[in-house]
C-alpha cells in the first residue's frame, strides 16, 4: 500500500488509532499504539522503545531501538472495537534505521536478499500447514506444592466439560478424527470464521479440515505464498485463530504435543523455488521429477537437519511429538509420498507448475521468520556445495516405511535430535551455513541458545506429575 493509499484509507474510514506489531525472538507479537494524526512523523522517524525489555533482544547498555512500519502490511484490525489500523514493523537500530541483527523479520528480509544475490533463485514459496487443538476449557498450574493440567472437549467422550450432557450422542470415541463430517466436526463454522477473516487479510487458504485428534484437532493450510511475506501471514493467521477461538468461548493451542498418546500438532512447510517466474524444482526423468537444484536443496536441509530443529522445533514439547507411530518424522531422509520421511515429495505434484517438496518436521512453536529463513539457508548451502542425498549416505530417497526395517538397517539412518537440549547442542556445532551473507549472526544464535536453554532448565528441574505414579510409594 502506498503512502497516499494509506492516507486515503485513514480518511475514508475515519481511523483514529494505528497499532504497530512486532515479533520478539521467540515469535510472540508485541504492540504499541499511537493516534493516526502522528502517522507522518512515525513513517519518517519510527517509534523508539527499550529493546532490553524484550527477551533475548538486546542488553541494557544498548537498548534503544526503533520500530519502522512496513506500509505494505497495512490492514484494518478485525478484532478491535475501535476502528484500528494495523502495521507490522521491523525492529531497527535507533541511529541507522537498519534492521537489527536479532530482529526475526529483518533476518527473513536478509535471507530473501541473499537468495536473490545467489543467482540460484529469486523467489521461494511456502505453504505452512497450521495444526492446532480447540479445547472447550484449559486449566494448568505449576507451583511449589502442586502441578498439573486439564483439558476438556465437547467432541470427545473421554474429556467432556463437566456440565456438557452429550444428549445428542455426537461426541466421538474409538475412531480417528481425520476429515470427520458435521455434526461430529462441531467447530466447522468456527474454523470457517477463521478462514474468512484470514482471506480478508489477503492470505489465500487452500483448505481446512478436522485433523486426526478427536479432542477437536484442526488444520488450516494456505496456498503457496511468497517468502518473506509468508512470515507476516503466519503471524496474522495465528492471531486470528486465537482471537476467533476466544470469541467463540474456546481456547486454542499450537503446542506440538498437548495430549499424551494423541496426535500432535505439526507445521509442515511445502517449499518451491522460482527464478524469473519459473519453477526450478522440476526436471522430468530425475527421481520424482525433481531438478538437480531441488535435490541439492533437499540435501542441504537433511545435512543440517539436526541443527535446523533448533529453529523449526524450538520447544521442549516439540520432541514429545516427534515419536514413531504418529506420522511424525524422526529420521532425516526424503522420499516420494513417504510420510515417515523428514522431507516428502507429494505424489500429486507432478507438473512443472506444482512440483515442490514438503519439510514435515517443524511445528508452530517456531518463530516463522527464523524457521523459514533457516530452511532457505540450509537449502542454498546444499545447492552451492552440491550436497547429494543418496541411499549410501543415509539420506535416501527411500519410498518404503523405514519403521518396518530391521534395527540394523534403521541404525544407518540419520536421526533428528531427541530433545531441545540436543538440538541446541547441534546448533552450537553446525551454524556456519546460517552466517552466510550476514543473514543470521553469532550474537543472534548465542542469544537463541541462551533463551531456549532457560526453557530446558525450567522443565528439567521440575518434578514431572507422572513421576508421582512411578516413585511416590517406592
């Protein structure tokens, strides 16, 4: 949106306030609001704030930062009672107005510039598949003398809300929830409300449906959308999903594994590379009709897969989802239509127009700007160094179910980390590919590891509720 278009919108809609959104390192949105009459000043000068107060962002002695709004992100906030214009910002240095090294959104724009300068491609398209649970109620608490959580779902007979009678018999049991139809898909209209609002924000949705989990697990999937704008779009989608849930008297979680022994929430990333408007992932006659560039890109992701999980699966809960038996990939290989693979080649994507590949390991606790940037950097490293994934080096392609292999054969495969701590250790050892083109930098990586290790320690040092079952009376 141009400056003139923005001024016209503000005048026509009589908008009185403008809300600036920005992301912290972990991927949470923050905001600051100002009167619309100050727009001219803010566009030229930005809004100063104390960066040292944002976790992991900057030290106290150099905390002054400036939010610089991106006019292309202008949209009317669909949830504010007072008509409010939303602008997404990059976090910039106060003196230079250049994106700071630890601003996730600035990382994404640097990754895009590095891609263009590489000459390999000038565009990356992503489809993020957002999976989440809609609960009727969620209670959790952790203290010195008590700890626990409880979820209820009017869709599942095993965890109905206390006063929910289920007189119509539509709560489910003893089946999978994948693509269940109404009336058993109780929150179809809530999901449709989410999608309508998402599309009104200019984000194109491919489809939405009930997922496997019976306690109202959902999925919303976009069409192929351009990076780095898809980082903004993912933040907007999560916000809309959360707001609509609350307005519908529901609660949503994107946690990878909120429920024991039930399907987890992933966020698969479909990836397509383009140059001069042409898809460069297709070459007829190669394996799965993938181009050499696409195969090398996949090779880079697989080679750096262990350290990548520090950004694509950055929670202690992430690794409770990544277990055999739940269609969650735990081995770093690729294959055609293989859902046990870290990278799946969709069997239906058979033409030059739609050929792409899907990274299946990630989840929505990631910061989308950092996760997608890291995937691009790993893939470009694969192309530049011609990293060829082969059966001999354990990266495939393998088209069968590797979990049915003998233990001896499975042992030759590369595994993803089994914990966040292990993923962060892998990042310590393998991050040089992220530093190319000054996209990421050492300070960001060190801060990421420091902040995430605080989460590791917070979980590791607390007694687990199930330990009471195991050991209380031993």
